[in-house]
C-alpha cells in the first residue's frame, strides 16, 4: 500500500517563519535605534524636540518663541507628538530619551507587521503564502530604517493597516456594527497622527457607503450596543473635528501652512520650514498657468508619473533621509519588474477577480493618485524638479495592499515552476536588498 502524503501544517510553519522574521526585524531595528546618529533619520531632531514641547502640557501646546524653531505645532499631526511626550513624562527609570522614543517607534512597526499578517489572512486564501507579504515589508529597506527612528510615520502606518483591516472586515461582515465603529476609531487616530491619512479615509468611506447601499444594511437602533459604539466613535471623532474644524473655520482649509498660522519670520526659525518653503505655493495645477505648463514647458502627467514611479522605487528600496543610500540603477530595474507584473496579473482574468480585490485596488490607486498628482505634481510644476518633496515613505500606508495583492496573484500563476521562480527571485531580492545591502554600503559617518 502507498503511504499517504503527510499534509503540511502551514499554520505552524507560518508562525515559525513570522517569529523568525519579527525577531530579525526587531534586532536589526534595535541596532539602528542605538547606533545611528540623531541627525540622519527623516526630520528626527524636529520630532524629538516637538515631543519635548508637548511634554510640558497635557494638551496641545501653543506656538511660542520657544517653539518657533519647530514651526507650527498646533494645527495637524498631533497624536504621535502627544504619545511621545507621555513616554517622556513617564520615563521614571531615566532611560536615554532618544533611545526610548526610537524603541517605541520600533515596537510600533513590529505591531504593524503583526497586524499586516492578520490582514493577509483575510485576503490570501492559500495559507502557505500568508507570511510572504510580511517578509517583503520587513525587508523593505526604507521601512526597516524608518522603524528605528523617531517620526510620526511609524504610528501612521500602524493605524493605516488597522483601518484597512476593518475596511476588509466591513466588506466581509457588512451587518456587524463593531467593524464600522473600529474602522472609524482607528481611522480617526490615523488622521490625528498624520494628515496624509485623509485620502485613505476618504476612499474607504466612499466604498463603505457603497457597501451599505448595496447590502441594504440596517442597524437596530434600539439595541444598547448600537449607541455604545456610536458614543465611542463620537469620542474619537471629536478631537478630529476640533483640530481640523478649527483649521477650516480659522484658515479656510484643512491644512494651513505655517505662514498662515504664524508670520513668515517666525516660521523661518524652523529648518523644516526653510527647506520646504515655496514647494507647495505658487502655480496651481488647475489654474490657467498650471494647465499651460502641463501641455508646454513641463512634462505631461503620464511622463511625470513614469519618472515619479522610478524615483519612488529608489526611495522605497533605498534610504531617503538626511543621508541617502540608494541601490544602483540596474538593481532597481529588478524591483520595477514586479509592479509591471502586478498590473499584468491583475488584468489577466479580470472578470474572475474577487470583488474585495477590486475594492482594495481602488484604495491603492486613489491614494497613489493623490500622492502623485495632488501632492507631488504641483510641486514639480512649481520647482521644475521631480525629486522635490518626493519620499518613498509617503506610500507606506497603502503598501500593505500592494504587497498582499502582488503575492496573491503570483500565487495564482498556474504553472508551478513559473510560480516558484517568481517567489524565489522576489524573496531573495528583498532579503539581499535590506540588511546585507545596508551593512555593505553604510559608512562610519552614519553612526554615533
């Protein structure tokens, strides 16, 4: 008699792989947190000193002569600073403050990776592929480096993946009110952490409304549970309304520039303001002059997007901070193969694609469109330089979706050998391009 093939227990294997990957990620992140100089992480001195300003009050501090060097610290992006401040207040053991906040950021990213693994379980049906997206993100060099530094991006990514998880759960369980409440709560926390979550919140909200209409969802308003969730949402929504509602009433838009809140002279005390001043001002994309530039002196949107994608590729799989570390151009060509493959694999058998995949792709494309053409393209028109204000980390709130769908569609390739080849090249490329590439490329002036 033939022996039955022993069934591979992928859940147990995945837990081992996930644990090993998280340990490697944490250990290397800790190495970065304890050894990298303070002025290398993106705007790290700014975030560190703003946290100190927040530590002097339990609310949001006022702009004063003592804080002018940080620019406006009152009108957006307050939550990460507030949490960092509370950590400083509770530092009874007198741990080095820089290391304390860096390690907190690192733990936040470890949490984001764990949540990412949970997200893959809702989207990828084949258990054996679930850890691959997590491996890709953990070995994305800019994500790894950023995780060991003080910033608001790590907390933003944490809330972004939670927002996406509960968006997916709403799709799968449209009649469960808890999913709507938790989506709203985590999205509000994300918006309070960094205003760039607004595009994610907007597109998810529109799709959630469409789900409510299509599924004809009706909640029982007589249940206590319903009003409890409403109350919880209102508690978290209130600071969002107070913060950004004040901006609309006082400054006529959601995101006032520093020079609208303070004087230009006061703002000029901030190095971040001096660096960015003029990048978003000037020619508007939809103005007569802006449209004229699109069709004459500047690149049209299609040509710009191709260049934008290439430059973003450098800044995601390299390091873009106060010191840069980019891979050679020929290696970036390898990374470019996978977005192209992603598009091809998605369009292949498009009619057979799951509706959830379509919804997630809409979220990914909308966020990417806003980043490329609402934020970056007008800056290009003003400054005539593609790289101005271009940061790979800005795409991280939706990179979870990209990696998940990419792995899912590679896993659906019917030819076994082609599928295995795709995965072997993909995983090998990411593993080599993160820690080994960093250690081979770094110079002594990166370290304390």
